[in-house]
């Protein structure tokens, strides 16, 4: 059995070599994604390219895969596709300036957590309201057509005759 890839990397060294890392992660490795409601079956692939620009360590991150979430329509599991990318400049302090076109990534460039970078991109790619892409795949029963509704289905209006009752009381 081969050892798992290191989670913490020296981004300065990797940037100096213009290195590229590829990682696969499942739900067990993505703790923050699990806390956000992801279910078993979640798997993503990440591609991280390190470099330098204007004396700063930079990174291009691409994350794609499937995150299984609870459908808010039927409350069953649904697969949500994630396809996110970002161009990041690693900064140690939030007051450090970032070159144009780069988003800041706050962290220690000599001890950068690859998992945290991947998790952040997955979380950014999650839908606000997860639902099955095709309503036909959803477990919710479809509403009957209007002509199939019966009189019992008509909306009740408990205060419809309130005005008449009030008028009787004052008269």
C-alpha cells in the first residue's frame, strides 16, 4: 500500500519548480464539505498548478466532481456537479496586496494545506438550494393537471364571509 500524498506542502518550493499536483478526494477527506451537508458518494478531483508572479507564490486551482447533497424538493439524495477554478496568490497577512487578476489565499506558503484549498473551492461551487436537475428524477409526486382537481381540492377561505359577520354585528 502506497502512502497517501502529504496534505501540507511547501508552495514556495513547488512554485519554484512550476509544479503541478493532482489529488482525488472523497467525503472522508473533505470534513468541511461533510459539515455543509454532503453525503456518501461525494468525490472530487483537483488540479493545482503552482507558479510565481511579481515575487508572489501563485496557484491555479481547478476542482471538478460530484457532491451528493439532500434535494430540497424531495429530501432524497441528489448529485450536484461541481466545476470551479480560481487563480490565487498566497499571502500571509490579509493586509498584503495581491496583483491584479489574482484572488488572495490567506495562509503560510511554506506549509499550505492542499485539502483546505480543495474544500474551499468545492464549498464555493455548491448550489444554494440543491435540487435534482430534472424534476422527473425527483421523488416528489407531480401535481395533477387542473382539470383533474375535484371540488374537495378547492382552497378553503375561512374568512371569506367575515365582512358579512362584522356588518351584522354593528347593525
